[in-house]
């Protein structure tokens, strides 16, 4: 069954934007509050300095009043009146021989004026500082108000985005639940289909097994019929062509005394007989040539009749289709089943033709006076003529089958009349030592 794979949810980018904007606003707010705090501290220092100056002014004013009192004898008189009296007194005493008092009064007068100028300057400076502090405090308040308004606006946007995200998240969860429901429904439906297909497959397997049994039975019947329809062969002698002179039993290899000087080629096959024998009861196995030298050949033992009677030195080898002195002429007709599958075919006839040519003999296209042997495959059945209403395809198939049957029968008759040896498939394989490639492997 398919597994439910949950898709990863995307990162809430709006939330990240909100956090970023909030951090910026908080930074501005901290900067504003810091500036306001600095302004407050500056204002406080200026105010403290103004109070200090105010006390100094008050002290100077008190000293001035005492000085005026000391000069005029009354605190109600002004500084100007005191100055007038001082000037008059200075003029009076300037003519006396003791100028020290006048100089002292003049110096004191100058000190008073200097102190008044200093007080006035400090008052102006204090006023300017206070005005600057008020302006900076006002600007800081304005900036803070702007930042608070901006933060409030961003907060409203973030709350709106949160509401939108919550709504979208709820919709996504609903869509996901709906998709999961559809997925479960689809899985259930597919599982039902799989179970149904499994039942069908099991039914097909049972039917296939029954049909296989039927095919095996038909193959057996075809094989029986093919053997029954094999042409009756004449006795064919298989004279020895050479001998085995060495054997390597562990590697299934042996060596024969025929080489390229005798027309040997790789791929040739031979039947092995007991020393001096050439009949079926003397047969020990079959060889295939795998390497050729001028005077000898290396062969692989492709078939051994009995493990109790292995191939030994001086055993006889023979292949009736091979001759070191002349090339025989064969006629091959019919279909052959060299692999034992129970179904003769044209491919089998082509393989027999190639094997004969490999042995150094020739294959004729028709039977004539030069024919030495006839190799016949399974006898074709005489076809039944189709009715008048048969299709053109049926008529054509009938004509082809009839021509094959006539050709097979005609060559068999000519060979018997001319007393030319006829070999069926099994006898041909036995006398040539032929083994199909799969079996040879």
C-alpha cells in the first residue's frame, strides 16, 4: 500500500517580516528614549547651573544692597543713587591728600559692574540653554510620537496579517484533511483493484498451468508422431577416420590424430567408439574440435555415454559425413528438431546443412545421380484440401503444404529407387557426433 507523505509546510514569511519590522521600531524607540534621556540630563544640568548662578546673583544683589546701605545709609536707595553719592564723595575727596579711599571706592564700583555683567551673561546663557533643551525635548517628543504612531500602524498591519495567516492556515488544514480523505479513499479503491487483480492473476496461473500440461501432452504426441513418421533408413556404415591418442579426463579434453593436413576445422564433431568398433553398441561418446594444429586436434568431450566407460587412448573416432580424400554430396529435406523441443522447424534443417558443410561435404539443392546420402527430417502430413468457400489464405497455405509433402515423398522415392542411403535426424546426429550448441556448452 502507498504511504501517506505529508508535505512540509512553508515558513510563515509574514511572521518573519513582522518580527523584522518590530525590531526596527524597537531600535528607533530605544534611540528616541535615549536621546530624550540625554536631553533631560542636559536640561537638568543647565537648570542646576542656572540655580547656582541665581544664588550667586542673589548673593551679589545682597552684597550690592549692603554696599548701597553702607554708602547711602538706606536700603531704599538705588544703585544709581549710590553711584552718584560715590562720585560726589570721590570728587570731594579727590582733592584731599589721602586718595586711597577714592581709589578703593572706584575699584569696588568696577567690581560691582563686572559682577552685574557676569550675572547678566550667565542669565542669558542659562536662558539659551533652557530654550535649547526645551526645543530638543520637543523634537524628541515629536519623534517619539511619530515612532509610536509608526509602531502602532505596523502593529495593526501585523495583527491583520496574523488574522489572514490564521485564516489561510485554517483553510490549508481543511484542504489537507480533504486531500487525506481523498487519498485514503483512493488507497482503498486501489487496494480493492489490487486484490481483484491478484485473484485474476491466480486464476490465470491456474489456467496457465493447465494449459502447460496440455501443451506438454501435445508435445509428447507430436514427438511420438514425428518418430512414427521418420523415414525408414538404410544401413549406413561409419568407417573409422582416426584415433584418440591422449585424454585429460578432469578437463573433459582429448586429442585426435587428425589436423589441418586432413582438412580439420574447429567446430567439427566426431563419434567415439571402442578401439576397433563402429557399431551402436560400441559407441562411447561424442567430441567437438576446439583447436587444430597441422597434425592433430584438441577436442572437448561433449557427451559421454557412461561414466563407467570413459574415453581412452586408441579409441576410434568416426564421422560418416567427413572424408579426408573426397567431399560427399547430401540432400537435406524436411523439418528437424535438433534441440528435442518436440517442434520440427526450418531452422533445424538449416543447421543440419551448415553442419554437413562444416564436415567438408556438399549439400545439393535437388536429388540427382551425384547424391551420396539423403537426410530426412519429420515427414510432413498430407494436407486436406479446403472447401470451395475457403479464403485465399487457406488456399495458399494448402498449396504450400501440398508442395512440401510432394517434394518430401518424391525425394524419398528417388533415394529408395536408386538405393541411396537415407538417414533420419537421430541417425544423422549419431553418425556425425553432432550435439546442439546448448548441449555442448
